[in-house]
C-alpha cells in the first residue's frame, strides 16, 4: 500500500499577491501540455517532474521542475498530475425541470410516453429568468469541481423567438461559447407545418438570437430536421455571422456528417452511425468529430467507434452533452473513462480529446494546452498520472482547478 499523496501546500505567497504576480506550480509528477514540442514528443507533450509558471491569466513557462524560473509565489503539487482544464464543447444547460421518471422507466424496461424534449421545453418556457440562471450556475459549478474550465452551451428548449433569445442571453453571461439551437426539434406549436418553423428559425428567431451567439447548430436526424432543412438553417446562420456545428448521425445513418464537412462546421457531434464515406469526409476536412458517450450510456445505445475515427486520422473530441434527457452528466472524467472502456481509445487519446480536442471543436488555440501563451486553465489530480482518469473511474480525482490563472477549486 502506498502512502497518501500530501495536499498541495502554498509556499510563502507574497503579501501583496495580485493578478499580475507570477506563480510556479512545482513538483508535478506528470504534466500534460498537449504541445508535442515539449516533453516526450508525444501528442500529450508529457513532462515528468514538471513545473508550470502562471503570470496573470496566462501560462508563461512549462518545463522540468528543477529549471523553473524564480517567481513571486510557489505552489507544491505534491507529486500529483496536472493537465489542461477540460474543454466541454457540447452541453445543453439552459433548461428547467427534471426527467427522472423517463430515465427510470427507460432503465427499467418500461414504456414511457412522455414527450422527451417537449417535457423540458414546457418546463423551460414556464421558468423565470432567475430560475434558469440559477440552474445553469448550479451545473457550471458542478462541472468546474470536476475540472471543466471551458464549456459550450446551447439554447433549444425554448423554441419561440423570445424563449430562444433569453436562453442565449442567460448563457452568454457565463461563457463565450454560446450556440443557437432553435432547430433542436420542430416546435410543438408548428407540428403541422415544419416548413413554417424552419422559416421562423432562419428568419425572425435568427435575427433575435444571432447577437447573443457565436455558433448555430441543428439536430439533423429522422424526426427532427432532414439534410435540406439543416443546410438551409446553417446557411442562414452563416449569413448572419454564426459558425456551424451539427448534431449528426446520432440515432441513424444520415446526411449530417457530410453536410458538416461541406459547410466547414467546427464540429459534427455524436457520430455514432457512420459510413466509410462519412469517415473519409471527416478525415479530409477540418470538422472535428465530437463523441458524447454519456448519451449512449444513458440510453443504452450503441457506442460510437472512436478507434475507427482515430485510425482514419480524424480529430476527435470528447464532451458530456449534459442535458436532462439523454445524458445528465457534467463529468468529463466519466466521459474519458467511457471512451477508454467502450470506444477503443487509449487513456492518452481520451485525455487529449477532452482537452485539446474540445478546444479544436471550438476552434480555439488559447485553451486545451499548457504552453507559454495559453490561458492558465489547469486541473490538478489527486493522482500521479492522467491515466488515473480512466484507471480509477467514478473517483473524484480533481483536487484543484485554476481558471484564467486564479485557483477556483
Ligand atoms: Zn446535444
């Protein structure tokens, strides 16, 4: 039995500690930088017995602990592992209500006739702004405790002009990565006239939502929006300055993945049912395949084949898809464990996909890595190696989090 690793101890901080002071985190057993030019030359850019120097909100130095430059403050990591904060590039956190009964029925093999997304739409419309904001804040704090320092989140449970716009306004108070998903499903108000709903999503609703969002998304799936509708929606969003990402090929084969590549979407999300042509398209373009194993876990569905995508040279991200219906987890470590256990990923690949992969899916170069110039978003594990994220599933290993250079956990 090994002795427990001691808690990290701040050593002699300056009394006039300010944002601009420099801090060295030393005695890191294994540091994931995601910069192949650093450390062992692998994609993870792993450095043993390492240190990171933070100044303001940026990383200014990474390397071997013994070579760390003088700094104002020092934090002893106590022989633990440090990696970039997780980048959760796909979540649905502006919602109200609960779908416990639906999940319980599904997992008990019973039929359940309630309306899925429609249940959450009704609850979300009925909620006040303050209730939605409080719910969002609650789940963000939960994600932060598990090491997530950047998250994307979407509208999609309002499905009216006003309810979609307010969801995005509320989300934008907490993240820059806001996605307009008026095209989550056809609004129940337009069940008899889907074309009129697409006209609304690409017209008045888009006008009201575009100022609050960076991205536009569509659920391209049988029962939601077909390829032509998805193309019209994403093209209209692009014309308003939004960049596309797509819910694609989750429940069945379909046109979503190839449409994503054709429109240079930042990400095709789910990618569970793929033809060889879909895989080839992803390998040839700049669209990241974002895999969301929490959804397959929570619906007992077939796993996406990460191994097939990685072997084809596709950039793969891992994300939670956190939402109250099909994947109610905010835990990136849980998704890493699933990726390794059930989707053919190595522990190194899964950790890369949950950090640098998520950054690629958001077309960001300032996060998901720990090299000079990167944002100082770090996760400290109560473990000597990042491999423990998959090796010790379900264990709360995150023991410290820095976001923009400030220790927040
Ligand atoms: Zn989703």
